[in-house]
């Protein structure tokens, strides 16, 4: 090794060490150098939980979720965290480091803000909701000082909890090089030091829908991760096959499409089809024969059960091939690792 090589290595080590203190991994130690087939070291991701749950004057100033008999955001978040830890084989550990319950409605892109009693009346009538529905992400970024928290390493991602018609995307990405994450990237955040995801949840619904939001995030990130791989090298395109699109070649499918689905959300289909879905439990060995499956394999139509089944089949071991890690969870949890 020359003196110049040694100086460069020292410099890159210094950069890597300091960026890791901020939660950034440069990937200077290629996953390809790891032994294959071991359990990856668990990671912890820091979450800022922001709950828009206004009080309702016309209902003795009770919180909106109580007035309309909707879910407890804290209980939903706890169950979601537990599910993700379990279905990632212990790899994915979310920690809520900041919690804010906000006594107001988030502002829409056009400046509109609901009044609590008006929203309750609209919900009961099932009409009268404001359009356009989209929330003002610039206002959220500023109000909750998101960029500063990401830059300091205090927070890795944000979870927004609200009500139907809050105007949130299920997931959206910001930061340098942000890309489609079930929503257009937040281009105005490109000056941040690292990428981050803002999740949008609805406490009128359940953990199954929260897993679906995370699943669409996973679909977007893995599609982008494999964007330059063609043919047999694109294992993501193989993972998502289902019988309707690839007759006789079904594998795991997508969030909306189980191996035998014929339409969106068709998780209760009793049609029996051949699928190689269980081969993914033996990744990277995908050589096993297909077996006959139907909805009994993934929960008989239950949204949460199907999504848990789907996530458990994501590759989740050490090693790499063709420039992509065998632990797909690392990209889904931390989009900064996507090259």
C-alpha cells in the first residue's frame, strides 16, 4: 500500500465514522464481503410520532378519535412496531423518540383547515369534505422542524397519524436523491443531509392498513433498488409475480395481489394455483418446486395476516450478489443505503 493509499483510507474511515454518528452508512464495507446466510445485526430507527387529534367543541372537547369511536394511535403504533420486528426476524426495530399530539387539523395545500365540528358533521353525513384533499407538506416540514431533526440524527423518519381525508400520502420520501416512494419525492428537501420517509397513517383503520402503507413503501424502494437489473438479475420482478400476470409462474405477489388474486385486495380467493412463494424462505436458493396454494395460506382474506405472510418472505440474510444485499429490509428501512 502506498502512502497515498493509506492517507485515503484514513480519510474515508474518518468520514464513515462521523457520518455513522449521524445515522448515515456510506456502504464502504460491501455487503458482498459478508458471510452468506447469517442473521443481520438488528437496527433501531428513531421515529417522531405526530398525532393530529383535535378536540371537538361540540362534543365536550373530547378528542376526535374518541368522539367518532376510532382507534388509539399509541396502541396502533405499538402493535405496528411489534409486527415489523417479528416479520423482519428481529431486524427492524422502531423506537418512538418524540411524540406530539396536536390539537388541530393539518393545513391543506390551498390553505384550508377544517374546524372540528364541521369535520364531524361531514363524516356523519359522508359528504362535504374539502377538495383538493392534499395536505401541505411544506407546512408540516416547517412546523415540526423535520429537516433539522434529520440532519442532527435525532430522528430517522416521521409517522403522521390522523383521520380520513387528512390528505397524507401513505409514504413519501425526502432528502438528497429522494425517489418515488408511493408518492412523488419532496424535492424541496434535497438540501437535507440524508434521505428520510414520512409515513401517513389513519387511526380510523387498523394495523393491517399500516402494514399495507409500509408494504407500498417496500414495493417502491425495492423496484428502485433493482432498477438497473434486467431479466433473471431482477429478483424483485420475480418476487412479485402472481398467477394472473405470470400464468403458472406465481411467486409471492404484491401488497394488493396474492399469488392467486384476480383483482386488487383479493386476499380471500379460494382458487388454487401453483406458486413458488415458499422458496423465498430459503433465499438465495430459489430452486424448489412450486406447491399449490390458496387464501388459507395467508389468512383467508385477513389484511393483516396476508401482509405479515408477504413480509416474512422478503430476503433477510447477510451476503450480497450483483451489487445488491441479500437483506432487502436494509433498503426498505433505510433508503440511504439504496445506490
